[in-house]
């Protein structure tokens, strides 16, 4: 067993640089030894700041270099599949940021490849599974504390939409987190999807915002999701689970945000701050995710809690069905199983 995992990171944007700093500061058993980014000066500056010995011009060179045991992929969504393919070929442990690929058609190839390699170590960066709040909700549902689960209601709001993306990206890039966490919470596969929307915000023209998604799972639980990616006021993720004898919800976000540990009461108002994006909100989850990945990678496995490639494909299939509903007047769309999809 290795004593220290030599990690490389490809893509040093918002998530890649966050992972790099977490690795350097908050995670045991790993050393950041290599980085790569399309913006070379940026890669050089992060390497210098965090003591990474190697800077590569592209991820494929890093994968073939022999300098790393493990790879974090945090490049734009449409580049994940080719990097995963190469890293699987090189036998590296891989943590790939979500999604596996923007479309289920591309994701399916990677799943088939990974599953043909019994010892593959590919896990997906769906960090909510490591969030203490979502885990507490799951433990409560599993323990049956409030009786049988009947419904869940989620809210997902970002401050401002990524430029250059359309309405479908709200589903494939943002809602995909819900499609990962909801079946994990309820323990049941999502089987039917419907998209709808009301009056759009006048503040954004490039996509319909907000959007609303209704899902049913195999056990009969109904899931509703409100998405508003240009909500302006703050990053806000909520989830309530409604059971036969009670309900439970995530604690209000500001209480979880380290930078703002207090609520003020002043001038006839109660006030607190919202995070500007997901990094402070899920900082603890990202650290736990990375630590679990490092420990498992050193032991030659993947973390039991992490999203598998097959589960990532399941969430891509849900996203596909929701986008289909969006483009067919809110039709109710059946979601195929992974096996049905693989057999196509
Ligand atoms: C972003 O890529 C994330 O992964 C965030 O968690 C999500 O809230 C946001 O909407 C996505 O754009």
C-alpha cells in the first residue's frame, strides 16, 4: 500500500483550484505533485503557491507522465469523458467532477469501459453525499424516525447563471445534483420526469429561469425541485423530506457557512449572510469527499459513499428525460434504467 498518494489536478478553475487548496491544506495522506490548465501561467502560479513540482500543458501528458497515482478532473464538462478514458487506461485512481459527460450518450461509453475493468477506481464528485445535513436526512429516513417517506421538496438557487449556457444547462449542470441525491435519500430509482415553468425572470434572456421539475421514484415517492440559477440574492440549497408522521429539512444555509457564524438582530431586522456560491456552502462536504477518496485510493478502492459511474449515468438519464420534457410541452417522460440504456 502506498504511504502517500501523488495527486495531479487537471483544470484549475473554480473547483480545481478549490480541490488543490483543500489537498494542500486540509487532507491527510496525499501530496499535490502536478497541475495542468489551459491557462499555463495560472497553473504555474498555483503550482508555486502550493508546492506542486510539475506543470503540464495538458491533462493527457500528465496522465502519461508516470508522476501521479491519482487524478482529479475539474475541466469543463465536455472534456471529462476523454480524460476519464485515458486515466482509466493508465490505471489511475480518479475523482471526476460531475457530470461524467454532458449527455447520457457519451456517459454510457465511459460506464461500459469502467465496468469492463473490475479493479477500476473511478468515483464521481457529487459532494452532497458527504454533506452532514444530507447524511442526517438519510439516516433519519432510513431509521424510519418519522414514518414512511412520502415526498421531498428541494430548492436550488445560484446567484448568477454561467454565461453562454441555455435552459438545458440548468438541468444538466445544476439539477443533476438533485438527480444524484434524491434517489440516494429515498433509496429508490427515479422513474418518471416532468418539467414545467412559469413566468421567466426578466433579468436573464439566455435561459428560462426559474424552472420546476417533478419526479416520481419507483417506491412512489414524489420529488419536487425548484431551480433558479440567476436568483441574485445568494447561493441557497434547501431540502425537506415529508414523512407520514413528521418532516425534516436541512438547517438554514447561513448557519452552516463558516464565514458568517452569527445572525444579527438590529434596527427591527434579523439578518445574516448568504454565500455567493457553492464552495463555502459545501466546504466541509468537499473536504470530506477528498479525504475519503485519498484514504480509499491508498487502499486501492473507491469510497463506499461516493457516486459510482453507473449512478452518474443514472442521473444523466434523469437529466435527459427532463430536457426531453422541456422540449415537448412538459410531457411526462419515462426514465430508462441503465441496463435498458446499455442494451440499446
Ligand atoms: C455548479 O457547477 C455546481 O456544481 C454547484 O453545486 C451547483 O449548485 C451549480 O448550480 C452548478 O452550476
